[in-house]
C-alpha cells in the first residue's frame, strides 16, 4: 500500500514507523536496529508493521525511494553555476543544500551505504544520489573551464572524486565517528571546509 491509498489513520501509522526507522538507523545503523526496535519506538505492533512493509529492508527501500523522488530530484533544478573564482556564494549555497539534505536523512544514507555493497537495489539508490552530486560538480568544472580555469581537470573524474569525498566526509562528520577522531564538528565549519576545497580545486585559489 502506498501512502496515497491509506486512510488517515493508516498514514499516521506508516509515518510513525518511518520516523522511528530513520531515527534508529541514524543512531545504530541498519544492522543493529531490529524490527522490534522500530515498532517499539513507533508505539506500534509487529502486526501493524507488516500491514505496510514486508520486512526491514522493504521499509528502507520505501524511505530511500521517497528521499530520491521528493528531496534529491527537485533540489538540483534551480542551481546556478559559479560566475568567477570569487563567487564563494555559489559553493557555500550548494554545499549547504547538500549538507542539510544529507543531515536530515542521515539514517537513510547510513543504512543504504551499509546494504549497497551487497544488494543491487540499494547500490542503485546510492549511485542515484552520487550522480546527483556529480552532475552539479561536473557543471561547475565546465563553468570554470569557460572562465579560463581547470583546463587540466577531467570533469567526470573530478565530479566523482568530489562527490565521494562529500559523501564520506559527511557520513563520518555527522555521526560519533568525528568525535572519536578528535574532530570538533559544527555544521558551519563542515560547510566552509567542503566549499573551500571544491572552489580551490577548480580555481586554484
């Protein structure tokens, strides 16, 4: 059943299960979160869970698909390109959007990452998110080239390198891993770091 075909009560129950799963996946990861953990956090029974999802992976797949369709796809439609090496606003705005999107959906991203290595359907979700980031970076490389910069950079290779750096940096930074490595994490510092690396890679300054 899709959310649109559910009654108001059904929509509330499904939303409660999805909210609980997002939170627990972010805190514990996919594998350490049990179905019982999700239903308990949502205040629902296991019977209620199975009315909406086949299993825990089916729930994650629904969350990931909704994330791609409702959040990722629309977010890149109106993004402008950098106008010059001094256009720090472009890089800050683009990274802020990426950061907020990732942070608000960290549970989904962590869970998809954990399953992506072994399951094609989750690998495709992960690659779809990566392609979204790559498209933006690739376009910025071409804009910089048109301005006389980045002639020695391959747009496809740089797009992949930057997208993967963002993904791994964000995943570690937004979870307890950063503190364990002795890094004090703030959103402002993270955005500034990523935006600066991206800009200097293209423009050399």
